[in-house]
C-alpha cells in the first residue's frame, strides 16, 4: 500500500469487532492456521511541531488487532442485515423464499477477494446470498463445440483452484462459496 491518511471511524464495526473512534488500517479474513506479518510505517508532516521549538520529536503508535470467529451464519446475517437495511424497500422484492435486489443502482456492492461484487438475492431459507461480479473477470470460449456445461471450458475454469482459475482467485472459497449449487448453465446455441 502507498501512504495514505486515515481518519477515525464514527461507528463501531460489528463484523470485525473494532470499536468506534478508531482507525481501520486493514480489514480481511484468515483461517485459524494462517499467519500474516505486516510492516507498518508512519510519516509525519515536516511542518508538524506542536511544541513550536523545531526540536527532535518522538512519536509512538499503538496498533490494536480486532477479530471475531468467522462463523458463516454470523457473516451471512451481518451481510444480509446490512443489505436489507441499506437498500430502499422500492428495490426489494420478496417471494417468500428469496429477497431479490432490483432497480437501477440499489447500492448492493460488496468487496471480496479483490473484486467488486453485487448482491442480487438473499435466500432466507438456505441462508445464502447470490452475487455477480460488477466487471467481467474472464473471457473464455464456452466449450469446444458442445453446448453441455459438463466438461465445458466454463465448468473447468469455474472449478479451477489454481491461481488462474475462478476458485483459485478467491480468498477461502470453501468458507464463502456454495459449492453444490445447481445452475442451468447450458449454452444457448440457438440463432437469434
């Protein structure tokens, strides 16, 4: 990260456990076996001299790390509640099972694994949220001639856990991605 200015947050963060009136330098998730190391640097403007003596100043910084157990049910509830609170009721349609997010720009953005996603529906029974990426993230041919999803290039890429594959680009997909979802992903090869 390049140097940037941070400001105190006016509210607490129920997702991370950070109280109000503190700055968030970084927010992310990690597994219980993962270790992360960070090097922090602080720059102070050369003009900053509260004593007015131009002398040598020393500064100290206290860094607090907040975290919560990553229970997927709690994460779902936090995201779902936030979406349902922040999105106007004019942009919501509930069919009894799913709550669909509709409209021109309903502010349904989620940042996950370095990609901008948009929530499109919340399944209230399965406790899942369906997202689509805001931007195209791959351009590949569907298959080598068959319209079947099975054995298609698309199926291969979506399930690829290597760095160039879809799952390989996501942080902890086993925690956040529903792996047994059923989609009709058969290519429509009819002439228009």
